[in-house]
């Protein structure tokens, strides 16, 4: 999802460092409020060593349920409780045995980052956006909460909810809900926020340790994280990001049996196509590109896309340029046969005749375009674009050689940036092509 459409404003290292702790806590609290499954998983984790408390809370239906989640509430203002959990949420582990050995007096005005209450059970959280040990600060908050209520004979129960453990839960819940077809934009945006800030908190595997044949979903996650870290304009619902050219707007990625395919669809609309008309189909694109000092051959194909009047994809005709007897990218053909086509005005007959003359007799363009089904439909208008598919494939051994450290995803970010730069400049010299304006 593009950052400007996210629930959580992207973290800026230069402008918002002082707010990051609050941002992470607020995002986490909102996810707990909106996603009952995630809330249940977190509460179950916190009480995993105290199942009698968990069972007392949830094994029977409550007539008057009493539950709340809040942030930045003063410890002395928490509601009455009989059990108090103290949860550390940082990048380092909490020393459980050491926690209640602290000694402190005259503690007041403590503000836990987050507070949860379920009936007579209180949970306070102290979160850090890094590897800071917050145990003493968390202990002072529990002392403030207990003494302000005048409770005697109670000790807080310390819990280590490390960011890595939390994000493993969050990702598992998101994957489960996505598998069921549920919409979870809030949780997904929280994951993306973590990707931009501390990707190594996520349960990811570097390419060097992946079996691409069976771990394609893990490979996708690693690539998606690199896109977030690199602040690419990610395309929602697809593995890819936006480009800045007027003749192509997207660069997509796909893990195949042998490597990572990097794919561009130039001239995917008539507006894009007018910028790259050419006398020799296919020769407008370079035949080889260099990425990280390695040469990759460029595969090039024609791609004729058919869409409805709302630009929704219907079908396409794809193949090698040698199947074309007529240059569809020549200006006269481009302007006459691409764009909006109205059946009632005879345009469909015209383009059908044109395609019969364009393709080799052995090339069944009607079957590829689902033309008969289209003719039997109630549709009267279609959009036709004369585009291309341009792709390279980066072998898995090359991916493994650059990504062998879970903590360092920058080599993958650099790879994506090189792909973007090379594909944005994959056209041959402007002297050898036509740019047409209207």
C-alpha cells in the first residue's frame, strides 16, 4: 500500500525520531482494539505461564464484561486490580528473575506506554523502539500502580513480549486472516511500519537460506520488506512498485522455478503507447542490461491488451514479434486501431480484419483473446492497447549471493534500486524512436 494511504504515517528518521516510541505503541494499541484475534493471541501469550488467570477470565461468559485499552495513562490512574502483569516490549529480552529484585522508593507520576484491563486483571506495557532495556522503568511503573491503590501483598508478574515474538504473532494472525479472505489493512499497515523501522524484528529468512521451490511466500515477504525499507511506491495487491516513466508505470516481480523475473509492461495503455512508437517492433528496447556487474539478457514480446470501457482487464494477445506480419506500432496503425472501440460503429469488425492481416496464419489470435466469448457478450465498448512485455530473470544463485544476513536487507534494497534504474532507461536512444504527441 502506498504510504499516503496507510493508517500509520511512515516513520521519518530525520523528523520524527522523538515520536517513534509513541507511534509504535499507538499503532499496536489500535491493532489490538480492531482485531480480536490478535488481541486474544497477545493476551494468551502474556498469560501463558499463568493459565489459571487466563481460564478465570475467559472460560465463562461475563454478564458485565469490563475491558479497556489505553495509552499513556498515569499508573496511579489505572482501575482497581487484583493481578498486575508488567510487559516489556523492546528489542532485547527481559530478565524475568531479576525484575522483582529491584528496589525503589517514592515513585510517582509514572506513565506506562500502554495499559489493558480485563475485569480484575491489569496489564501495563513499556515499549522501546530499539534494544533499550526498560525493566527498571517498567518496575517503577508497577510500584506506582500498586502503591497508589494501597494494595498489599501483591507482586507484578513480569512478561517478556519481545518485538520479535510479537511480530511473529502479528504476521501469523495476518496470514491466517488473509487466508480466510478477511480484510486486515490495519494489521498489514502495522507490519509495514515495522518493516520500515526494524525489518529484523520480522520472522523473515534471507534468500541464502530459502528453498525457493517450497518457500516462495517467504521469498515474497523478503522482497516486500526490501520495498518498504527502500521506500518504493509499492503496488497494492501485487509484488512490485510504481515507475516514473510516461511510457510505463509499473515494475513487477515474480519468483519462477529458476529465478526472480523482473517484468515491465510498456505501453500498457494508449496514452503510454504514443510515447514509444517505432518502425522495428522490439528493437526499441535494449537486448541486455547490467545489474550489479552482471549481464542479463532481455526477453521481449508484444502484448496487446483488451479491457472494458472502465479499463478493467479482459484478455490479451501475447507472443514473439516474429508472429507479426504488420507493424502494429507504426503511427498510422497505432492511431487507427488502438484505443476505444465501439461495436455499434463497426470498430470491432475493423480491428478483427486488421488482426487477421497482422498475425501469421498459424497464430490463433482469436483463441488467445477470447474473441468469440467477447462477441457473444453484452459488451459494446472495449479498450485496445498495443504494448510490450519486457523481462529479465535473475537466477537464484545470484539472489543467494547478495542476501545471506537476516539483519541486513540493504543488499536486496540495492538490487531493487538497480532494477528500477535499468528498466527506467531500457529504451534505446531517442534518436531511433518516435515520440508522438496529440
